C-alpha cells in the first residue's frame, strides 16, 4: 500500500523545505519527522495507512529535497525546531500529532516538551529522546569544531548507480527494501552517476549534547499522550541503553504507552509492520480524543 505522496514545498526562514503529504486535508493533522540521512519517503508505507489523517512528512533541512543550511549554520537537533514551528504556522495547525522516527523522534520530543500547547500527541518510532552523555563539554565542542570543518570540505559521496547506493546502505545494516525505497529521493544526478543530496555536515558531532538531567527534564515536560513503538530488532537490540530511556519515559511521562513490533530500525517501511503500526496508532489516537 505504498501510495504516492503529494509533493509539497514551503519557504521558512529563508530555507526551502520540501515534503510529501497523504490523506484528506481536513483529516487529523500529523507532522512526520524522519530519521538521520533519511527523508519524507521513509513514511511511504505508514502514512497512507493512517485513515482519516492528513500526514505531512517533512524533508528536514539538508536532507531529501530540502535546501541546505547556510555555511555558518549547524545541524544540531534543536536547530530544526524554529522551522518546524514556522511550518506548523504555514499549515494553519494550532496543534498537531507529531510522528517521529529515530532522530526525528528526538526532535519531536524536544518540540513536545518546549511547546506543549502545539502538540496533541507524540508517536515515537524506535527512539524517544537523545541518548544522554557524560562527556566533558570541552571534548564535545572540540569534536564538533573538528568534524564540522572536516565535513564542510568533504565533497558529497558519489555513486555510479542507484544500485551502488542500495548496496552501501544494505552493507550498513539496512534491509534491501529499505535502501531501495530511500534511494531516489536521497540521490541527485551528477557527472558520471549520482551523489548524495544530504549535507555532509550532518555527519559531524553536535556542539552540545543532552546530559542525563537534561533528558529527564525533557521527558517530565512532555504533557501530551505518548505512544512509543519499538522495533524488536531495532535500537533496543543495537543500543540497549534505549531500554533505559523507555523506562524513564514510563516513569516521567504522565501518559506513556510502549509496544514492540517485529522488524528492524526501519520497520515502518516494511508493509506488514506498517499495517500493524497504523492500527496501533489509530487505536491510540482514538483514546487521545
């Protein structure tokens, strides 16, 4: 049921943003935020299954077809928040359901915590909030400066064919079907083949990372109901510390539900998992009403 999404374009804070939309425009407003180095197409299986919802999946800046940030700008997870709020204003959504996967879930948690009046419910796929760090702030800043300079001077990765990109992502642990679904929007034509559209600066370390107390403050500030859907072969397996975050969510978020579904980190791109996920989400949204 991979229905073609409608192409969308917006300009927010001098950034050209793009995305895809599914469902009736008078449906339940759902803003979908993808994971790191993915794009709006990652919701191609899940979004059309959310009956009665108007799902807008954003290509976050520097990814998909959206524009790259200015040379002096950064890609910390909070940098997207002002543009996301600007997009909500352009859409005329006073409040919405946030649907986030991986890095997009972490961004969504920050928005739900900081502007609770704009978020009716939060649905987090295979993540909840950024992993806290105990690293020294000076060491973190040093890594940020060194890696940002390195990535700014690095040309985008190139591939001779789409198949080369698919094989690279598959080699990094993605299912082949996932890599195939993401290839077209991740690549652009370039001399001799294709190159990644994604801004290389996205590979650099963040300037500042959340501490354990920061993470707890974010979770405590989330007032809306939360549905946390974990992949059985996803982050709970590859990064077990996420189990600690899930337990924190249960302890600190007033209305928190968690379920597990079969699949890997990109389980929302697997038709069977997407079907089960859509049913769980719609049941959750009915309880939220």
